[in-house]
């Protein structure tokens, strides 16, 4: 006969294995917590000059402005141009029309710029941003180096002054909870003055030079939301670990003939398992998987007080009750917060 402690340990591991295999379903996953439809891929902002040495007194002011649908990050750019005629590229995709003066006619010209942009991205997300690691929950989290506008430059005009506005890179958790927004301005010319306006939430800016580019990073973040998210994640992890310790302690002590404490600990393990491993839970998962998990938790939990595995009618009846209880608990934990 199998040792009772070994049997009960196998039962608990079987439940955890069921949870792990279920997490391979598309109804679970990081992409549910960090949806691509909210966290869009965003290009770098900035200006790239064909002949940067012809540019002088480059001044940039960045500010938060109201757009048609969302708030934007705007850059007021001015500089003097001397020397042979050339052009500059406006990096990224502007969210509003830009005006360069009556004598300047920009051209629509799509291109992906070549250079050390991956290196710049790595520096930004690995070192410069406070919450760079959170962005890495997304598959496509890096800025792209695209451009859609080319602007002719001439010594005849000399003084250029214009505004370019962009959608920032938003970091949005679950169903639209905005944690931060980031905008990165690049230029291959010397910057004489770069200033920032005021922002609604906490903000940090950093500037550095890399691969011949001047880089200025703005990160605006909601510290209260991020702290709350981290707090509840830690609470979830502590509860999951305690539930696992309780199950193992009950298995090791093997004193109780009452299965309900074991069942309760197993139910708690189920409810905290997915967030412990940073998996999101979809509505379909709550409707389909969690009643099954509740049924299994009760069915398997009742076996832990028996000397050998044997199912009876009462086990299945209580298993159905467990399915109903788990369903409502999962609704409260995973779905109700989305509706509040």
C-alpha cells in the first residue's frame, strides 16, 4: 500500500499540474493582463537632419497637450539653418498636422531609419525608465524608428519654428488602467536648450547621447496605481505560499481526519496560482475552468483523509458544491474589479 503522506503529496502535485497545464490555454496568459490593443507599438519622436552641422541654436520645449481623443506629448522645435539646401525627417507618426511656414512644403515619405536604435531601446528599458521591466511584459515593447514626413531645409528660410505632437507610449494594465506613458525624443544634431512643461502625474526626464544621437526620455507615471498593483501582487504571492505551506504541513502532520481545512487550502492555492506566476485570467476561464478547479479541489481534498483513493457519491456531490463556490469566488476576485 502506498504511504499516505506520499499519496497526499501526489494528490496536491496533481492539482498544481492541472493548473499549470490549464495555463497553456489562451484563456490564461500575460497578454490578458497586458493587452496589445491598449499597449500599442509607438515610434520614436524627433527630428533627423541630413546635414546636422548646418543646424544651430536648436531649442526644444516638450509639454502635455490635449488631443482630439487623448492627451498628447508635443514638441515645440526651433532652429537656424545655414548652408546648402538639404532636408530633415520628422521621426514617428505625428498625431496632429504640423505647420512649417508658408514657404516650406513637407513631403509624405515613409521610411524606416537604419542605425543603432536597438541599442538606444535597450538603454531606455534596461536603465533609464523606472518601470522599464513592466514594459517587457509586452512582446513588442520597443520604440520603432519610422518616419513619414520629410521637410526641405534652405538657408533662404533660415529660421524654422514648428510643433510636432505624438501619442505617447502608454503602459496599460488589464482593462484600461493606465500606469505610465513614455515619450522619447531623438535628434542627430546638437541641442542647445531642452525644456519641459508640467505634467499631471509624477514625471522623470533623462537625457544622454548614444550612437551619434541625442536622446531625451520622458516618463510620466501614476505612482499610486503602480504601488497598489505591486502591493496586491505581493499579497497574492504571500497567500499562495502560505496555502502551499499549509497543505504540506497538513500532509506531513497527518493528524486531522477532517478534509475541509485541506480543501480550503487547496481552493486558496487555485485562486492565487495564476497571479503568482503573473498569468492573466480571462472571463471564459472563470466561466469554464474555475468550476472544474473547484470540483477537483473538493474531490481530491476528500481523498487526503482516506488510506487509499476511493470515490463515492458523497465525494461527487460535495465536488459539485465546490464547483459552485469556486465559480463565485473567481467571479469576485477576477471579474468584479473590472466592473467597479
